[in-house]
């Protein structure tokens, strides 16, 4: 379980091994630590970040607000690294947590670090979680949030022409989907009739929705919406009136959710029992998110790897962890983007596990990862 792991990570996770041994001594061979219910898991995840995330770094501004997107109202948190930055670039951030855990607080430390490293405003999005809001709500929230942020650049004091998306794990999945959905229309192929019908079937009813586009085969179709008032409060303008995204920063992303129902990649076996995310836990998260419907995993808004066309997507930095069940998801997506002509940088952290960027208080390689992310995004947003 801990072999080939970075020594600092191995020492941190050793306590779980000792707990398991003690449980087996008390209850007999084969005993396993009971999994808490979802409420307990969400509380644990929030505590995890507080315990291992390192110090809370100071930034010039942290502000919570509610955005009236064309999907529904969404809570967001803005991080501004310096007060004197004039119209800085922006990263829209989607937190990890298996589409069922995580919020603005669990990734507060991550967003602060990223804002300082990138010298960019970071806006964290509190998208809908399953099982209360199963797929495709999180994807629709992510697309709507990014469009709202782009359209609201003036009131947010950011540069609409230098906006990128970022996320870890489930959030990396959403960032990849947004980067496909918001490509310039000229760079992509039209959707098929079958894909259009599938998209229409999976659009959840929502009283906050306007006649927004049905996100198609890797892109959003144009819509006829008026520009927002000043300050912007609701609908975004047409996608063709918004600048293209400049970057997608994908941290150990889940890109092929078919693995929730049947394994597709060697890393799912090689790293099946690595903490903090086992293959069994990962598959459970995927199945719950997709409402136990295997056919949903074949849709590009669940599995961005399976989109028919990836041309025109924003340049990508894909970070993977060598001991992560999702390692091969990230590698496969980086290769797919590269074959489609997208500029891609793939960085694999050998000896590291899923979730390592959240562990700055434990792992001294985390600053290197953020330095890489920051430098790379600054180059894309230059």
C-alpha cells in the first residue's frame, strides 16, 4: 500500500495501516474500517484540508458572493492576490471531492496558493453536489459559472480576455468539460443529431434556466441572450461574444467515467489500494454521481475524453500522480488533446498520491507543483 510512495506521504498514511491492524486484532481477520455516511464523509473532507493543507496564506481580498447565472444562483468566492493588479487574469476553480463532497472552504488554502502563484484572481465555484443534484447538474453549473464570470469581467475587475479554468479530481473533470463547451464555434465540428437528442434528454428542469444552449458534442451552440446589465446580474451574452478561454489546468482529473462501472486503465489496478483514494472508493463516487446509470458515462459532459472532437480547446497543463488510480485518466486525456492539436504540458509526480496538492502541510513538493502551475498560467495569460 505504501511502497514506492514519497517518504512524507508514506509517514502520513502509516496511521491508517496501524488503525486497520488494530481493528483486525480486535474483530478478527477480514475486518475493515467502517465507512461513514455521506454527511460524515463531507465533514471529514473539510477537516482533512484544515489538518494537512498548511498555513492559510494571506491575499489582498477574499470575497463571497452569489452569481445569478443562466443556470441557477451559484455561490462563489473570489481571491485577489494583490490589490494593485489592474485587470488581472482569472482562473475559475472547481474543487474536488468526487462530485459529492467539497465546497468553498475545503479548497480555500488551495485557491489562495494558486492565486499567489499565478498572480491571478481565482474564483472558486460552489457547484451542485450529488446525490442531491446528480449528473449533469455539476457540469451545467460549471459551464454557466464560467460564462457568467467572463461576462461579468468589468464588475469583477478582471480581464475577460485572460480567463482560464482549473480544478482537481472531480473539479478537473468539470474544468475539462468547460474547456470543451466554451471553445470558439469556428474551431469545432457540428454536433450529430443523436448527440443533440442525448443532450436534450439530460437537461434537468430548472426554473432559473433561460433558453440557454444545449451543450453539444464538446461545445456550446450559440444562443440569443441580451448582454448583462451593469453590474451583471443574470444571463451571459452569446458564446461567440465571449473571448476564448486561455488555459485549462487539470489536476489529476477524472476524464473517463466508464471506469465507475468497468475498469479501463492499468492504474486502476496498480494503485487500487493506495490512500487516500482507493479504486473502489473512486468507482463508488462515479456511480453515485451518474445515478447508477452506465450509459451516462458515455456522454462527453460526464467523460470529456469521449468527446468526438477536442480541436480548439484551450492549452492544457495536466498534472498526474504516479500512485493515483486516476493517473492514466490524466495521461490519456493529455494524449488525446495533443493529437487534436492542443498545446499540452503533462507533468506526472512519481511517488505521489491522489489529493497531494491539498497537502502542503505534509508534503514539501507541493510548493513546486504550485510554482509550475503559476508559471505555466502566467505564460498562457501573457
